[in-house]
């Protein structure tokens, strides 16, 4: 089987994630909290309680599970209704697992079919693992077109174990980022096929529009990834000149069709088809926190995910091996970094490292694979040994720091450089005795 090794690797990753999940130092049966509850709430509201408008069931369910869901800042009163600030894309991808859990609860009757009991918690875990593994397999398919199995395996290992995608697989489950990672991987594969393989170009264009619609429905700001298929070959879209306008119109209609359920929901709750549901949260494009976002100890992308810096260095190898793809990748990275770190709360609340850049790791897999391939096929043994040491060190650091985060040693929101240096390499640490070194609440 062509990608058997990659599939085997993904299977091992999934098993490791399950083992880690059931042996970590947190309450494993309380996953529907904060953002992940908001993403998921559409499912029980629609299919169990039939109350998408007022969400009147939520207070009693929240009380039943210890008032721990932390959604008080995410359900806004509007016209006597309750508006869920999050879009419904994540719920769409969680739906098959939700339905399986709901059917099991209704048949076995061992757990309440309330949408939040243990079977639903396990369904959330299964959904999270499935979409991460699916994203890695899609990446394996794309990279396998251009690189050897060894390079593909090494790249997948670095992307998963060497970045905070690992944390969002095994610890912070239920967020939008693993699903976005999968969709970014699919978009890259579709873009490559659109430009480099035979087939109906209009159909391929429509599939890209469908994927972009889903990406936007899951996390609206990620529409920026549309830069990649647009610039893949320097704005020279592979469409028949006589059908270009028709193809683009059909693709645009498909894109809007995917977004229609969200628009209808907003109209149902607020009376308007377009709704900004984040209140006073927003962007400040005049004062982005790019240096803090990349290098700061609070959530710096390169501090807590140094594999991203290694992958970006791979753009130099990418320039030689696939120069036509360098422009879209470089432009997208620049725009995404600027927009992400222009958000008012540029640290994005509780997470390990910079969570809005998790899905970007699918894009960075391309230059990372080019770097690994270049070094291991053309360079001296010394250079190969040097890169191998760097990759192993970065992977080890990421796994260890993820463990620290899961145990509360690395704070989810208030890290400083002084505190980071004090906790670095430690497996036991008295956080209360060092509170003065954390950012103030």
C-alpha cells in the first residue's frame, strides 16, 4: 500500500493520544468548557432540546456539571434570545460522533442522553482524533506526490509531535484548530490537483470553493487561506477562458451556500443575516503585536512552537524545489501573521502557545518537507546530523513542555520570561510560591 507507513504512523499517534488523554493530570470527563462548549452547543440545542433560540436548557445542564462550562461570556442576550458567539462549523464536523453517542445513550440508557455525559465526552475525543489523523493522512497524500516515504514520515512526525498540534490532539480537545488543520490540508491537496493534474477544472474549482466555505464556517478569519489557491501559479487560474466567469460564479454560489446555515441562524436569533457576534472584541490593525506574538514569552509562536521557525527556514529550500508555490505560501504567512496578531487579545486566552496558528502548520509542512528532503538527499553527513539533532531537540522540547502545560507548570495565559526560565526543564514546581513572576490577572 503506497502510504501504509504514513497510515501506520497516524494510527500510532492516535493510540498515543488516547493513552495520554486517559493518564493526564486533569479531569478527563469535563471537556465541554469555554470555547469548545460554544462550538458544540448547536448539536444538543438542535437535536436533543429543540431550543436553538433561547438555549433555556443550558443553565440546568451547566448546574448539573458543576457550573464549569464557562459560557457566561459567550451567550449574548439579543431580542429576548440567546446568541451563541461561535460559528457552527465545528459542530458540523462533530455531528457524526455526537449522533453515535446520542444513539448509544438512548439504547443502553446507562448514561443520560443530555448531550454532555461521558459518552458525549468520548465522542468529542474521537472527533478530535479523527480529524487530526485525517489531516495528517491528507498531508501524506500531498507530500507523497513529491517526496519519498522517509521524508513524508519525518515531516508528519515533526508537524504532529513537534508542534502544539500535539497539545490540541491529546489535551485541549474540542477546539476548532484540529478541524481547520484538516481543512487546510484538504485545500492544499485540492489546489495542487487543480494546477497539476488532469480533470474537469470547473469541478476542481467548485471543490476548492466548497472547502473554503467550510474553512470559513469553522473559523471565519481563516478565509485568508484562499490566498494560496488564488496565487498558486501567479494568478493564472487553470480555467478555460470561455468558461472562467461561469466557473467562478458557480464556485461563488457554492461558497455562499455553505455559509447559508450560519446566515440563517443569525437572522433567526438577531433579525439580521450578517452579525458580528464578538461584541467589543476586534482587530487593531494600526497596532499589531507581531513581535509579542512571535517571540514573547506569553504565547510566542516561535517560543512554544520552534518547529514553526524551522519550517519557515525551509522556504529557502522550497524556493529551489517548487518556486511557483513559494509566492502563495509566503504571502499567506505574512498576511496571516499580521491579521492574527492584530486581534485585541492577541494571546487568544487559554492555550499552549499560539493556538490560531495551529492550522497554519499544514501549510508549513510544505517548506518543512522541502528542507528535510534537501538536507537528506544532497547534503553532507554533518549537515544531516545537525538537522536531525535540531528536529529531535525541538520534538523533545515540545512534548515535554506540553506535559508541563497539562500539569499546570506552564500557565495557560500569564507566562513571562522570568517565570519561563524558572520553570524550564522542571517536572515539579510550586506555582503559588512564584505567582509574582506571572502576569497580573
